[in-house]
C-alpha cells in the first residue's frame, strides 16, 4: 500500500473511529457510489459486524448491499466460493493430534488465526501458523517464538503431518485461505479497520485487494497493538505511507484516567505521536490494597481485568463474595444447572409444569435419590413422588444437592436482587480479551506473571497496560500488587 495514495486514520481510545469510518461510507454513498463498491474489512468479526449493522441501520439498506463488510478471512472464504466443510475445524485438529499422539487443549481462535492452549498440539500449530502469517521460515519462527519444552523436530513433524492431512481430506485452514486469495476487489473505496493487528500476510492480501480502489483508508492505533504474539506486524503499520489524520477527542476517557494513560503511553518508544483530549468529566482513579475492598454494587457496568489468566480467580472470588452476577469467558455465572433447577422448583411450587429437559436437570439436585417414574413431555410436582404439600418447601430446603459454596453465592445474589435471566453488569476477563470493550468502572490487578514481568520494559507490554487503563469511562480502581512482580502505574 506504500505506493498508493492512502489515508491513515489514527484513533486513540474512545475517539469514535468506527463513526469516522462510517462517515467516509456516508460521503461515498452521497456521491453516488453504490454500497457494493465499498469494502470495509476489519481484523475481528465483532468490528466487521458492528460496522455492517450500523451501516444497514444508518443508510436503511439490506445486508446484501454490503457484500464486502467482513473480515479478511471471511472475504477470502466468500471469494474462493468455499463451504464450511472445506475448512479445518477443532475436531479435525483433535483427530490429527490423536494420530500424532499430541494433545490440543485449547481452541483455534479464528480472529487471531492461531491455536490458543498449552497442549503440545496447540504449541506446534501456533508455530506453524505464525510462520506463515509472519512470512518466516518454520525454523526462524521456532527460534523467534521460543516456546519452552518444544523441539524443532516436533514442529517439523507436525507441519508435514498437517500438510498431508489437509491434502488427503481436501481441506484448507484459515491461513490457506489468505494464501490462496489475492485478487483485486471490484470496489472504489477500501477501508481497513484495526490495521494495527494485521499480520504481514494480511497486509500482502490487503495490497492486492485494494489495488483497483480509488481511495484507501487504513484505521488503527499503534498504541493499542497488543497482538504481536499472534503475528500482528506493528512495524508495518508504523511505516505506512499516506496522509495521516488523528482523531483528537475521546468520548470515553475522563480527565483522571487520561492523565494516567499518558504516563503509560510515554513509555512506548516506537509509536506515532497522537495528541488527544479527554472528555470534560473528571473521573476517578483510586488505589486499593485489595480487590475485596471494592464495592461492586456501584451503579453502571464493570470490567474486572488482570494481565494473566491465573489471576482471574481473585477477581471472581471478590465478586462472588459480594453476591453479584458476572460474565466470565462469555458465560453468565447465573446461567447454570443449579439456577435452572431453582427456577424449575419454583415453577413446580406455583403449580406449573416443567419440561422433561428441566425435570432431568432438577432431579440431580434433590437431597435424596429421586427418579422419574414415567417419560412424558410435562411434569408436575407429584410426578417426582412429592405430595402437593411440598409446594411449601423452598429451594434452599429442597435442593440439598447444590454445593454449599454455590448455595451461599446464589443466596447472596438473590438478596442483592440479581436476575437469574438478566445480563450481568460485571465482566471478568484478561486485558487481551477486553480489547475493544469499555465500562463505567474498571478494576485492574497490577500483579504480573513471570514472563510478562520480564518483558515489562518492552513496548508491547506497555501497550497492554495502556489498553487496560483506557477501558474506563468513569472510575478506575488499581489494586496494589501482592507479590514482587507487578506493573508500576
């Protein structure tokens, strides 16, 4: 893209990058360019779908009018006319791993294009994928990544076996799709969002895609480039040629958080200089000795963050102790077999009937062994062998099979008025998982794992903590470290 006239849009946290890009789309439509002649390509599905949905609503057009609003992987899938059965899935990788005698313990992240997990299969796959998306040899990638307890021989064996497996089963993986698709798009305008997270292979594809476009807009923020471990080519982003536009006003970050964030971003050596202003709200930054001291009943949304996954248990314990619902790995803490059993029992107490699906779940939580006498579609309280008078017994007394700690947590949630069917206001995640998110209040543990701590002086680590701080819309709670390894804020 360096030989083309392009616009580089640099969007610091909360400065309305997506809105600015949609204004480009709006301007194009007003000039008579049809939506089919506009490409909006994002690094993640979330960003691509958000742009598509907002464009459909804003311009009152059907989804079919925006065929090129998608991720690069999705575009390659479409343009190569592939079917889902043509693509490697987690089950294929597990099958390959079983044949090789290696385990896949994690999942294949379709946004990042690599396997996440600590199994030998995950590690081998990660090296193999990173070599291709970073356009390195397998040996160079192995030496660059330095994964403990992994030999180059194992990686080579995996690479050869993967190639053979895909050939025998006529399959492609996500990287194959990018390697095989290199045709220009029939568009006048090409927009690339989240470009700081693109790999060298994705940049190669992007150059070909945009080769016939009259306008190319590349948007991102190098200070939020936290996926170099997954092949993001931040140096490529930093050397792009074109007219730079900086979005100068954040609509998210208050003054107190902005001041702290600038202190962290100043530690990044290789970056674009991007002056930007906070919103007028003062905000609050508070240092606390322990996460248990934070009152999670405060109104508004919450993000509870840690640098490493093993530290998340501390945040979960603090939230559970106070009796609040939360999202963790996308799962609602109050959408469990236990809560479904409680709701089923309360329905039975009211004289209502429950489905066989709910009945089978319920019986496992009775204190004594209860079996369903007959199989049918609906069950009343007497079908479990209880008299009608059992309606007077509450779930705490009846469902003895719920573990004591879970029972107390659910009782606390009910006392706090938490809704078993509602969306929790608290999300618990790693900093990397929170990328693109925001909340009224952010809780951040400053402890670090050993590897992160050893790299605390590097640009990427400073970017990670910058991203964490800039999720806060109102309040930022910094939890002082318990150990000797921590990030100084």
